[in-house]
């Protein structure tokens, strides 16, 4: 809660209430389900009930004849629309694996869109959709990425790619190692599951010849580019509009078949088309994520130095390759070493298709999985080397003196260069905070008394600030109010407030006088959106640079108006005054804007308006870091795990709004706990998805989430950004499964017991029954 | 021909005479026929609680009722919480304590928490947490929701 | 997930309601009480009743009252009505204890005791209560009233002895002796979830030994029931660990647990042993 006079202005470091809140707490938000246009149609997708097969026919006659139905499309009706391409550009090697908006020839997962039905209302659409009959010659289903690959199409197999990264000398290192430690771990299939299902409203504005897509999110500019190519329209002829978004977590906002269909339908049926999926659809059609198996070994020296990792990975991609291409494999193979030196390395990822929902990125993609794998492996090394797990980690952490530390790995086209940070130093702080040694002693005492309690630690290494560039536009009006236009996006994380705080700090004004625009391709031509914890870092840096430019202009004009050198001026709460005379002669930002009006005599030959547009380029991503500590209690009889205590340490570089950052960490933690203990998509032998209701797919409630203690440090501002900020979106989730797994092992006294997520009560009970008797 | 029924709902003190098919859920009637879109659909099978509204003084999941069942009922939704420009203590508490991020689950939590505190002002903290565990949030991790509701409860008790 | 179309009826008396049921049951006419179980199944279109007979407007049905030595629970009595004990003595307390594990607060505002019983989800807490405490289920139709003992009422998953034209108008639970001990333990994955298994036990003590034990298991088989073998093993013994463990093992061995992709029969069996023992421990406090 903001306190103190200057803290009300919402500058950097102030935990001020968010600008986003007023409409959201009064029910005035505009989520895509709230958007309606006159004469709109409702679209309902008819999805394959088969996991794999060739389409013989799709009978739409009965559906078409249903009252209130205007059209029913199958792939023939959109033969001219190409498959959905990869967000980062074409890739001929993977082109064959892309998904068309409606399935052609084959269906490849239960939920695969086969037909699109357009009716007067959503209830009618659902009634009529049941009348569509999909006739399929079923084919054998492939449900495991670690089973042998099968044919996909045209000579390509289901192993769509082999993504490999390596450096150093694996063969010799393993041949000569003091000890080799092996591990086989599995991360279960789960995903973001935001509380708002996906939706889109397509509208063709014939008056302006513009196709509008409402309900866009995350990457509106990129999606606009893709849609333009698919619909053969110029950039200025397609606009995307982001309203309020009910969470994204990486899975909302990628271009999906339904987005393409509402746009095409709006054009061809000449009526606005609204599509809102239901929860059952969402759970089988929105991107899944996370399912990987790692068979990993480490070569260890006698003193505990980990000399090499060699990892064979099976990534379960599902039925098609969607907009992310193989980026999750890239991030997985690129971030596995984490905060440890690991001088030799090889990771080979089998990127394989299966007959399940397509997978892509979910909050902390690649890092969530690899943190689990790496930290489980470090724990196992500690056991086999008879070393304390903390000491083993210290032995291997990259030290501050070695920073910036370059690693010959690629993450999203960027080489991995760790920016300065003190991994061990923060660990010291964290262990002190939880009184680690006393905690261990206390837990041991409780174990002696028969309780199954334990503590676990995981160290994580995140990435944020994916570039290469972003820009911003700032305009100050004659009342001193400011509009900041960005190509960013808001999925609920407080983007507007963060940008406003940065602008308020640089322009010396109150954050509440600032309006932040985002998600609007018609307001700014460029933008990379919000993902990869980049919004605050990249767009924030662009906003800062632009605001400082505006400040410079304002002070230059004010200097003339006040007859005082610009260097002696300051801005406080929108008022420009002499630094040493805050209540003396002054002008406001609004006065300066008026003085720069095109016809104002004071303008001189300066450009009109108090405004600026600037770009920020980032050389490398930033790599924030931290650790998680979990204390758990296990019920021997039921296998249930309760989290008693939780601690997160994170170096944020520079905090814009600590309250919002903590919100991101706690929210991420809740999702991390979900993946560690509760959430999983399962399938039966026929590829039928079994987790398609909220009774089967278990999101944690308030009772399952502990109140974590958080240590947020600003010890190492990022060297990549002018403000030193690092992203916060993914730190809360990344370390959770490993810390919890480690704590469970400790609680039940079985090192390495947990090699799979989610660790459900039934699975844990089985492990205990088998190994404890 | 869809048989529609004429019903009358009072939503936040305002009467709505609408004509709806029996199968139209109360949630959809509120959102579409009464034009109040603050009540959200998160699952449509009664688990997430985003659709929570107050019907004749009780918090209910509007996706589990049909609009026709609410004929003659007094319904309160999030749009009716504030008193003109004056926010309800629960709303103020949510923004002061950063108890919302995307805001999608927020109306459901606001109505659930407000209703239970109106019905049981002396509810124990543990029972209050039990009630709050009824609703799902995917963004906040709940910690700030708990803080906000506790703060609002204290204020509602005084006032 | 919008329900399929149906015709809606809102009778004002029980007579009207059963007349409507008689007429429309052949077209899959169903009773709508709380709707908290029925409406989700309609949202998934697993249930597509052609007619719904909404009994919420029938005043006579929401009563909960003691009548002689039975607690009579009317068709529209809500779960929330049981939050505070509805009668003095152990029965009221037992019901107030059990209701805390039923779903969530807003569900309890609408969901009904009798609706739960008629729906017969194996994971229903009230079904377990009715079976364990030997309730009498009162069904009415145009042909009149029929009393069905709980043991005969629950047939299998979502299936009761009710004819398609019968309304479950009331459930009568015998009151419990003032010195009855009870214990209830449920296991689920998250707060408010369906029970994966649950145990409800009651007994009295005479001369320090357990008499008239009732051990009911729910959530584990296709219907809730008393486990006679486990009760027999308990009767006449002192309320102590040895007896509890034996009864728990007997109960676990006696059941035929359900199995699905998420939960194995073996795991459920193990839970039944654990929960039975814990319920007995709880009862003995």
C-alpha cells in the first residue's frame, strides 16, 4: 500500500493501486464475451471425436437445414486459406505439420476442428452442431512421444524435428568422470487454463474496408501480419482490438483456427461473427504444454563439480505444430544448465507429434520443465556423492566474478549471456531468511516423532526481455494529461500501471494522469505484445526512453518560458520549476504543450506538440534468478501432500510496483503447485481426452495454496535496460515443482522418490508402499 | 418454434421484463437480456464460481439456475455493488490489496464475499476461508483476495 | 455447454407436481429442485430432459421437522439449512458436520438433501447418511405414497428405486440416542471436491463397550451402504485402536471399489481402511 506524499504519484518502486482496476471491480470490463455487434452470427466449431483418422465425409445437410443456421463450412469451403504459419516466420522443414483452420484429409486429435457452423445464437448453434456427422476411417493412435515415431504424411514421420544444442566434449568427460549419475523424469501434460475461455469476434467494416478481430491478445501485431497473409489483405486492411483479457499465461493470443475463421466468415457471410468457446472445448482445444520426458545423466568430479549434462528429451507436441514451431524445444535445450557452470553439455530433443491436443508455450516454457529436471538431478548427485545438496549447488553455481557469463547456447535466437547476479549470495540470504539449519533440525525432530515432513530447495534461472526492439509514442495534452501508446498487450498483469509508473517517474507527474494504450494495431503500427516476461522490460524501456525525450523537450521549452537554464529545472507532480525553488515561478506540462501548439507563437521552429516516439533495442535478454524453498507434510496413508511453508527469493533488478511483482510471484506459484500436485491432461487408450471438465482437471483452490514468504531483492539491476528492470512473470512458477519434489523426498525419507509430475496422492502412496513397506 | 416465457427480474433494483427460453441460464439472461455483462462465465458447470450473483439474499451460481426460475426474484450483481460513485468496501479492499489481476473471477468473488458477510457478519476466519475456497482464481494465487476480504469484513462490521 | 431445450413447469402443489411427472415422465420429464447436480449434467448434454418440473415453488416441501422419533426432511430443504443443527442431540450435530464437506457454500444455498438422494451420485454425502442411518425414503406419485428403506433405495450409480413418475417428497432419519458417538471422514483432492471415499460411523457405549455400531462407506462403491461385517467386528468391543483397525480392515476387504482412469480400486480400498479407522477414532473422542 502506497504511503508518504510522493508515493501517491506512482513512481518507480511505489506499490500503488492499479489503473486497470476501476472497470474490473465494477463489472464494466469488456471481455470478448461482452462484445456484441448488431446482426451478429454465432460460430460453433464441430470437433473431431476421433483421435486419428482419414476424413471420409462430413454430413452437414441436417445442420444446414436446422432453423436459425446460416451456413456450415468444412475445409472445402475455405480451400483458399493456407494453414496457420509460425509466428516467427516460415520454416519449410516444419511446414507440413501446420494446422489448417478446418481439418483437411485427416483428423489428428480429439477436438480437431472439422466444421464451423454459423447460427443466430449460441444455443441454436450448439443444437445444430450436434447434427453434423463426421465420418472417419480410424487410424491407430500414437499417444506417447517416447514410443517409436510413425508416419505423419508424405514420407515425414511424427518426429518432426530433432533439436540439439551442445558445447564442450561430452564423450571424454563421461568416459573419465569420477561418477556418472542418471535420472529419468517426466513432466505431466498441463497448461495455463485461464478463467476466461477463448473467444473472438470478427467483423468486416464495409464502410472502411477493414476486417476487425476483437478479443485479440498477447501478440496483436504479429497476428495481424499472419492474418493479412492468410486472408490476402494489406496491413492497413486488418485491425486487431484487445479489450479486457481474462488471463493468458502464454496460451491465449496465439493465432488459432477459430480466429482465422471468424475473420473469414465475417467477410464472406457479411455479418459480424462471434465465437466463444466453452470450457469443455477449451480443455481439449487450447494449447496444452509441458509434457516432456528427460533421460539425463551427469558426469561429476570427485569434489562435486558437475562436469557435464547429457540429456535425451522426448517432447510431446500433440497433433500439429502451431505458431511456436519448435521454440519450446529450443528453450528447453537452451536453459537446462540454469545457474550452474556445467562446462560440457549436450541436449537432444525429440520433437514428436502425437494424437493429442497441440502443445505450445505456457508460462515459463522450457524453464519450468528443465528446472524440475536439473534440480532433481542435482539432488540425486548430492545423494550419490554423499554431499549436502546446498553445498553441491554452491560448488557449481556461476559466481558473480564470472559475470557476464556467456554460454554457447541459443535461446530464441539470442545467445545465452547471464547478466551479473549473485546466485550464491541470494541463496545465502534465502537460507538465512528461513533459518535453514534450524528448520532442518526442527523437521528432523518432527520426523522422529512420526510426522512425514521435509524441506526442499530449487534454484532457478529465468529469462525475460525478449527483444529485439520495441517503441512507444507519448503525447501530452494541454491539460497535462498524457497518452502513452504502445504495441504491448495486457493479459491482466498490470501492464498499463507499470508503463504509467515508468512514464510518471520520468516525466515527474502523477501516474493517474496517464492513459496507456495497448493491443491496438490501429493506434500503433508495431509491437511485439506481451509474453516471455518482456512487457515491462522491453516496452517499459521504450516508454522510459520516450518519456525522457518528452521531458527533455518540455524542459527546453520551459527554460525559455521561465528564462532559466533547463539544467536547473525539475518537474514535480506535473509542474516544472527551479530545483532550488519548488514554489517559485513555474509552468505545467500542459502549459508547455499549449506553448508548442502549431499556431502558438512560442513554438518557434520546433516541431509542434509535446510528444515523442522512440525505440529501444535490447542486445540480449536478461536472466533473472532466484530460488524456492518448500516445506511439506505427507500423509502416509493417503499420499496427500500439504504445503506447510513456502519461500521465494527473486532478484528483480529494479521493482516498478512491488505489490504487482509479488502478485505475479504468488500467482505463478499457484500454477506451479497446480502442475506439481494437481493438474494433468490424461487420455484413454483411444486418445479420448479424460480431463475436459473442472471436476477432472483440478485447478488449485485457496486451500491448496500456502501464503508464501517473498524476498524480493534489487541487488543487481539488469545491465541490458536503462531502468535495470527484469521481468517478473515467470519466476513464481519455475521453481515450484522441483522444490516440492525435493521436500517430498525429504519428508518420506526416500531420496529421488519423485521423478514425475504431478505427484498425486495415489502415485505417492504407491511409491511409499513399495519402498517403505 | 422456441417457446419463450415472459419473466420479470429485478436486477440491482431495476426491473427487467424479458422473454426467454426456459433453458436459458440465469447467467445468460443477466448478461444478454438484462445487458449486465459484469457477471462472467468461467465453466458453465458450476465449479469456478465466476458467475456468482446474489438471488433473494443468497449467493448462487447463476450458471446453475435457469432464468425462468428467477422470475420475481431480487438479483444483485457486481454492477450494483457501488452506491453511485461510492465503491463498496469490498471493491475498495480488492483494489487496495491488489486482489485482482485479469479481473475475470473478480465479480464472482466480490458477490460471494459480500453476500456471506452480509448473511454472517460474525463468521469465523476459518469459515470465511472455506467460503472463499468456493471460487477459482488463476491469476492471483488467492493470498491478496484473502487479505482484501478480511479487510472489508472488518470495515463492514464497523459500518 | 448450453442445455438442450425443454418445457418448463412450475407446479404450486405436490399433487400438481406428481400429475405433471406422470404425464411427462415418458418424455424424460424430471424434477428440478436445487439443480446443482442436474443442471451441470444438462450443460454437458448428458441429460436432456424434455420437461422440467420445478418444485421450488411448493411451500410445503421446504420443511425440516421432528415427527416422533424421526427427522423429516422435505424435498426442498437446502444443504445450507443444516449448517446449524436442525435438531437437538447428535443427529443435528452429525448433519452439521457432514454438510461442511458438501461442495461449497453457494452450492449449498440451492442444492437439496432430497435432490442429492434422488440423484444418487455415489459420492453424495447425504446418500451415505441416509444409508448409514437407515433412513426411510418417502416417494409420492399419482398412485399415492411409498415408503422405501434406504438400503433398498440406492441401487447403483445414479440409479434409485424411484419409478420415473415418483417424486422423493421426504426423507425420514431416525433420531439418534442422546449418547450416540459419531465420526465422519472424507477424502478428496481439493476442498469441496467429490469424495473419492468417505466413512460415517456411529455407535453407543454400554458399560464401556461399543453397541449398535453403524459403519457406512460412500464414494468407494457404486452406492453407499452399511458394511455389516465391519459392524459385527466392532460390536461389544471397547472403543480402542485394536478394534478400530480390525473394523477398518474388514470394511476395506468387504467392499467392491469402483475404478477409473484416475483412481485404482486398490487405492480406494486403502482409503476406506484409513477413513474408517479415522472416523472411529473421531467418534471416540
